[in-house]
């Protein structure tokens, strides 16, 4: 199956804990993105990466960190500095030929 | 700065009705792309259409049609003869080269189609 794979589907975080959300793609796209979606709201950009070993902050990067060591992988860490982490997190990869974004099925993060 | 506004937060229709989802955008760029995505209850966003700023032709794909009006900065989406399976959240989005090809999303419109 081709596409974007996010895991886990559901994740629970204890206070003060860092957690990492996985995002893997087999589409061979250079650009990858992390979005946060709060209930009843649109998507807000957390971090993006245009190429391996490079990434940039989006609109709401505080309390999050990423890495891009491989083209296929773009994990997102939600650190203890993120005081309101409960949200639905979506990872995407962009086809630079037609500008389409392909999304994963998301991870729902909740705080215990 | 770019901005996308979807004024309708929620729409409820009865099956077989036509429904139009509104999208208004703001950008200073002359070259940009407009998108519509569908988010069913499963959560994954599904691409529906991409339009570039130089192509104002309306498009029809089955029961779906899109009306791009540059003069009013709008890119509205119409579903004809709606079905229960159309129930989802629909997002309009905008990207441009000058904004690093970042997608700016509207707040989404939740469409509920009742049998």
C-alpha cells in the first residue's frame, strides 16, 4: 500500500512526559508537514521539512520538535513544554509536481 | 499573509438536496493554488481538487462542481443531489510559491446529509 502511515492512532501522554508521533511515507516526496487540528477548527502548521536534514518552524512550533534524518520519516515529538497537547495530529507529504498534499490517517493525542 | 475563510461552520441538508460550500481567500500573490479536501469521520484528508490562479474555468466531476471567481476571491464547492456518504468536514486551502508553498487552510465546513 502506498501512502503516509501514522502511528499510533491513539496516544496518551502523562504530564511532564515527551511523546513521539511517527510518520512514514513511501511516496518518495521531499516535502513533509505536521499539522495540528483542534475540534471544530482548521489545520495549523507545526513544522515542515522541504528536504532531508532540513526543517522549519510553522505557525505553532512551540513545545514541539522534529527530525528528518531519512526521506521516508518525519517524526514529531510533543515535549512537556507543550501545555495543551490534546489534539488530532496529521502528517502530510507534498507532491511538488502538482502541489497535492497526501495525508496520513492521523494520531489523536490526549493527556491523562 | 494568506488567509482562507469558510464562513459556514456547519450545514445540514436532506439527501438529494444540492448544497454549496463557500470559500473566500486572501493573498497578495498573483500565482497561487486553491484546493478542496474532504475529511470523513476516519480523519484522513482526501484531496478533491486543485485549481491554479490562471485557470478560472469551472470544473465538474460527477456530482461535484467548483466555481472559481477571481473577481470576488472565491472558490465555492457545490454538491448536487447530496448523499449521506457526503457527510464530512470540507476544507478549502490556498498555497503560493511566495509563501513557500505552505498550505493555508480555512476553518472547515461540517456537512451533515440526513437520509
